[in-house]
């Protein structure tokens, strides 16, 4: 089972998220955000992306999943798993 399938399974039957709306790149960033305690700048550097692009991806993820911030995103991921 690949990473995308595992993430879908985590949120299966949940009304807190629609992971199917996320692109592969957004899923990878979502995974980074929810499994590390790095800042946006550190995460962007880690995946060789400029800060503004990373911030844009992160904001898209929040919007698509109906979350307001990183803390909500992390709680939702671990509450479901």
C-alpha cells in the first residue's frame, strides 16, 4: 500500500477531511507538516522549494481540508489514526 492509500485509509469515513482532493505534491507536503515540528522555512528548504511556494501549498491544504491552521491539521491526523 503506497503513502497516498495509507493517508486515504486514515481519513476513511471521516467528515474532517477530503484527502481525495489533494494532489500528490500536496499529500507529500501534508505528510511533512503533520509528522515533523519544522517551520515553514525549514520544510521548504528540506524539499528544495522556495518559502512562498511552500506557504501557498500549505494554505491550499488547509483550505481543501477545512482546517484553519497546522495544529488543527495535526490533531485531525492523529485523532483519526
